C-alpha cells in the first residue's frame, strides 16, 4: 500500500493537540511518583523519565498515521511501536478553521513539513520542583516557516496560572494555525504595568551578553523566568513586551510551536539582528546560535536598540 504524500494540517494539528494533552498526563504522573529518573545529558542539561516518555508517546503515536513525516524531537531515544492512533477530527468541525484556514494547508506535501517536539520544556525547573513554567511544545513548520503550534501546560489551573495545589492541575492547551484566529489567549498585563516596557529573560543562564541587551533596551521592568516556552508565552499573553536571549542556548524545538502561535497573534520572532529563523532538520541549524528576540509589537524598535 503506498504511503500518502500529502496531509491536511487540520488533522495533523488535531492529533498534536490530543497528544500534547496526553503527554501532560504522563508528565504529571511522573512528577507525582516522585521518581523522575534524572539523567544529565551534559552539565546543566538534564533529561528525566517524563521527557522521554512524553516524546516517545507523541512521536510513536504520530507514526501510526504519518510514517514518513519529518519529526525532530529534543531527546535522543528509541521510539516504541504504538498501535493506538490519535484522533484527527477535533478541528474538522471548528468554524474558524473551516472558514479561515488557508486552502493550501488542507493538502500539504508531507516532504516539506518538519514537526519540532520539545516533550518537556524547562526540565531543569521540573527537577527542582518549580513546575509552573513546564510545558510540552509542538511546532509544525512548512518550507522552513512555522504554520501551527501547540503548547500544553500540565501544572496550571484552567486559567493557565501556576499552582502548587495538585487538585487544580487541570492543565491548559494553547494552539494556533497561522491565519486562523487564536482562541484562549489572555491579556495578562497587570494594570500597574500598562504603558511600561517589560523585558523577560533567562532565570538560569544570565551572562554579560544578556546584561548588555538589557542595558540597550532599558526596560521599566526586568523579569526573570524559567523555560524558553514559558517566556515566549509571557510575550504572547502580554505579560512582557520583549523576550530576548542574545546568545546560544535555545533550540528550534524550544521556539517552533510558540513561534507559530506568536505569528497567529501578530507577533514576531527573529535573531537579535532581525534575521528570520529558518526551521530545518540540519543538525547544524538546530541551535539558535545568535540567540532570539520575541515581541508582540514594535519588533524593529528593539532590533535597533540592540544593534545601535
Ligand atoms: O528544558 P529544555 O527543553 O531543555 O529547554 C531549555 C531551553 O533550551 C533553554 O534555552 C532554557 O534556558 P533559558 O531559561 O536560559 O532560556 C531552559 O530554561 P530553564 O533553564 O529555565 O529550564 C529550557 O527552556
Ligand atoms: Mg526546551
Ligand atoms: Mg525539553
Ligand atoms: Mg532539555
């Protein structure tokens, strides 16, 4: 039987939404078990049983339908054969998707797609019990550009607010297809911060280059947070105006999903010189070597501040 050569983005995104939610169940179970199975991939770069099981579940399940899809996952691991096919119809009756999804997205050549999976973003925070910023990130890129993204936050209440109350861990899904109105995004800007410039950056990898970027932008408030995905979501939900990390550290799987959601809400993500990030399977291109800057508006203003 010949394999399909095209796919419907609504079906792929439907499957990814469900799989991200199921990965959240896996991540919560591992956390509650108390045995995280921490391995150090390198200094300051942990992987846990939750990262592994989450990635195996997502990729193994996608493979039950799309066997030759290009998938780039953060973790180096065997992918077990899974026989349960994920549902692919969640978005097929979504009014906005039917009316606003670009027609070409409904019949995409599989060979031009790459799926980037960060099965658990902010692992370091996860190992330290600071789970509010943990999330599963799935990005779908087409010919080098993000076209759909899914974020699932396992350790938050229904408003997406971190809580230590395990009974409130209902989790939250944020997803977008570029060109389709995004649902469920909140404006989380506090009243005291209206009119101010808030910059968010790393909590765990501060260095001179980051300090220089902060000095160049001169924000009214400097916020420090864990998780590349979490900081991106802070910009998407107006809790920060700009997220900058001006040196190597983040990878394509950290940003592809959030990037698609950001584009869908009118934001921008480039390197600190304003160059587009191209999504590729080339191992040489996986690291964002020059860093990233993420904004919801006035992107060029921040690029000019960083480079003048
Ligand atoms: O946890 P994984 O999936 O390995 O992804 C990491 C990113 O690759 C790093 O860029 C993040 O470091 P920063 O918080 O300095 O952005 C890092 O944030 P963290 O140091 O707060 O955990 C993570 O988001
Ligand atoms: Mg990550
Ligand atoms: Mg990760
Ligand atoms: Mg990692």
